[in-house]
């Protein structure tokens, strides 16, 4: 066997080995692609209903937030009215009460002076 024949046989063996390696890699790559496709389908099967449900929950929560915002506006308005009513009541009652206490104090002093004069 000559050197060229030997190189030809070695080249053929190397090419055959490369073809076998490429076939094995292609097979593994095909299995990986199928597994990825299966995982993608499973993800879509789970994700699409979850996103739909999430959108419904967000709509509901948004409506509840608007409702709570309206309730807070009403509560603030009621609080303002109560503050106004309390201030008006305080102003309306403070002056007469102070006057009444002043009159009672003055009457008591006058009565004490009159008693002193009567006893003297």
C-alpha cells in the first residue's frame, strides 16, 4: 500500500468519523429543539390563561381603587363638615358661656358684698 492509498483511507475514516459525530450532534440538537417546543407549548398553555385572569383581577382592583378613592373623598368632605360644625358650635357656645360665667361670678361677688353689709 502506498502513501497515497494510506492517506486516502485515513481521510475516508476521518470523514466517516466526522459524519457520525455530526449525525449524533444533529440528533441531540433535534431532541433539544423538540423539548424546547414542548416546553414552549406548556408555557403558553399556562401563561395565556394566567394573563387573562391577571387582566380580570387588575380590572377588578382598578374598580375597587376608584371606589375607595370616592369613599375617601366622601370621608374627607364629611370630616370638613364636622370640623366646620364643631368650629361654629364652639364659637356659638363659647361667648355665651363666658358671659354666663362672668355674670354668675359678678352676681356672687355682689351677693357676698351685700351679705357683708347686712351683717355689719
